[in-house]
C-alpha cells in the first residue's frame, strides 16, 4: 500500500529521524570558539522556519556567518536555546533552565529576549517581570560567571502599546541590573516600513480558507488541525483579503535575517573591544589570581561630593556610593569606572552607609539626616522607609546578617558619644547600646556570633557577643589605636576586619584578635568606607572623601558579604 503524506508531514518526520538516528549534543564542543547563547521565546527559537526549511541556514547560523566575515572577530559558535511559548517564570520553574541553560559550556555572551509571553501570563507584569528577570540574571551569573549578559528588547509583534509596555520594562530591567541593552526594536520597525507584512510568515486554519483554494494550498498544509503555513508572500494574491491572514507576526526567514544582521552588528564591536582590551574570560581568570597591588583610582576626582560614603557592590559587580555629584543621591559605578546617577533620595534624606540584601534586590541606606533606614527596590528604584526612629542621632553605617537583620551605628558627633541599633526583620528599631564613644563602622563576623563596632574619635574597636535574638552581650575591647580616626569597616571570609583609617589615608587589615596584619594606601587622606567586589570578591573598593572618588586594591580573601551573595563561594 502506498502512503501519501503532505510535504510538512515529511518534514516533521525528517526532523524526528535526524534527531533520533543522528543525535548531536546540543552544546557542541566549540574548540576555543567564542560561545554566544541565545535565550528567549518563539521569536528567538525560529521553530517554523527551521521546520519548513531544515537545511538552513537557520537564524543562529546566519549570525555565525555574519560574525565570521567581520574583521578582528575570532571564530564564534552560536547556540539557540529559545523555546516557543516560554516566559521567564516557566523557564525557571519547569526545570528547563537546569537541564538546558545551566550546562552550556563556556558561554561568553548570553543574549536574553523575553516579555511577549510574560505580559500575558503574569498578573502584575510591572512588578513580577523585573523580579523574575532578576532571578534569571542571578542564576546566569552564578552558572556562567565568565559570560557577558545582554538584555534585548522585543520586536514589533502585537499591538504597538503592548510591545512598548514590554520594552519599557526591558529597559528598566537592564538599567536596574546594570546590564547592556540591545534594542532590536528600531531596526525591525524600520524594515517593516518597507512592507508591513514582509517579515512575518502566514499561518491560517485550512477550515477558514475557501474550498476552491484547497488544492492550491495543499503543499503548505500540516498539523493535526490542518493549518496552512507559508513563509513568504506567494499566496497573498489569493488569500490576502481573508480576515487575519497577516495576523501571525512571527518572523519568517526575512525577519530572522533582519534580527541576525542587527545582532551581528551589535556583537561585532563588543567582541572586538573585549579582544583588544583583554576583558575576555581568560584575562578575568588571570586577574582573579593577581597578586596584591597598590590602590588605583576607579572614578574621576570630584565625581562625588565630600560626603562620599557607602559603598556596596551588586551581583553584576557595579559599585554604589552615596552623594554622587550632589548630596542626597546615590551613584552607580561600573567595574571599569563609568559613573552615573542611580537614584535621588527623598527631600530631607542623605545617605551614608549602604548594604545590599543577600538576593541583591534591595539596597538598604542609612539616612542620617532623616533619622531613617531606607530601602530601595533595585529593579524599580522605588524608595521607602524601612524604619524611622526619632531616637536616632544620625544612623551612620550598616551591617547585615546572613538572615537579613541590620545593625546600625549611631554617633552624636557634637557630644562625642554614640549608640548602636538593631533593625529586625519586622522593621523594628531596637536600641542595643548607648553611652558609647562615636560609634561608626559596624560589622558581623562570618559565623554570626560577634558584632564589631568602632569609635571614630576614641579609636577603639569593640566586639560584642551576638545573642539568638540579635541583642548583644559580653562587650570587650579588641584594639585601641594610638592615632587617627576610624570610619566604615568590612569583614572578609576569614574573619579579618578591613578598617578605614580616616586622616591617615589607609585601610588597616586587622585580625579578630586585634593584630594589624597589613595597611593599604588609598591615595587620599580620608577613606570613609569600603566594600568587596570584583570577579572573585577580592577587589576592595574604597570611598575617599579627600579626592571625592572611589579607589580599589586587591586582597587575598573574598569579602564576607560578597561570598554570601555567591552560593558557590560561600564559606
């Protein structure tokens, strides 16, 4: 008996047999080539064009070929892991991320395009989408630490208002996460001006097509529910007047060539710059093992006010510090020193010490003029008051525990005295100590059992035993210094304290027993605070008020807060 199958059915069968009889690992060994990973929904996957034209070249192949023709760009392998119908929450919850995205070897660039399905699936898109995106970015950074992540906008797809709603959020996410934005929308929209339906395929139920055309469309029919799928305009003359004939806006081959062309144009200079400057993965690994070195400037002189303080590093390696260009602001600085305004605090508020929550979504700010501890949603930049306490003199520096509780130092400079507060998980401020000297830097030990606080004027470093409820007991002097003042301090994973020596122009590395192990020159007289960051957590960033800038130096152990935000490196 002879069996007759429509063309598309043969194509489905061919693809199935190719997969089963000639299995090829999805993540091919790329033999030293740069690896570009595409993650997204159906507009990334290109399923239908691949099904109808299995010989290719496919979307990812075109990107690869275009990049290979670019001068100064090494061989590139492009892996397409887009999936039809996918949105970020489904990617994470379905297990596909762990099975397919996480195992990709040696990813150098990851291009992320989501939003078209998310906006229809999420109850509160503007709130849930940034949160889901943040979770995805966090996991990608942990699983692909050498990769450069890029947020993409979506192409013109449905109605313009819906697409713009999605792209507004994509732009906000890129900014909040400190990631570059690849805006594909303008190029695709410009190409559509040449013909509004030239870049999308046609997909239409056979049942809605007049019977007189059934013989004509037979080569294009496939599926359990017979559907006409045609990649170009060859049937438009006959069926173009049918309602919804042009309704499916998925890209056809021409559409994917537009996306591929723009993608190659975006990636080529990025790759060249990385190759020329040595900011590729191999150099990052070398730098991560670099020996101790003298401090070097990160930002320009006078980029901040004399109130420069903070600082804190996000998961992307950006450094946040208060009073950027003017009081009452927070600036964000990229690892290569580019500074910009992150937020302006509410009227009457001025930041000092800042800390990130462990998941990186919230930035806590000691607001010394408002007698507040503020919290900032990093994705939306919404600022709210975590706690307002009139009994505070002026909250100065913050320490955060592994569970998220905060300790706040609270000096009264005029009187030369100070207090210490606990801000618990309920947002309540509890006074722990009063009648101390000018309390300033505060930190919690790696095991969570000790709270350290220093006194700027008195030059004392104190330790307290931390109780189960967060309260303190067993106050004891760790060390008294003979000269110069103190300011902010942080702990490394070994328990050593790095203390800014205000007036001396150094950061002192001090053991838990009070021994000064090393001092680092910070290129200015007035270091105010510090944090740990960099690719391995062993770069110390110091805010220095004399030059009103940030400087950095390398150390041998990662910072405690950095390690806690990086599960693979948590001690």
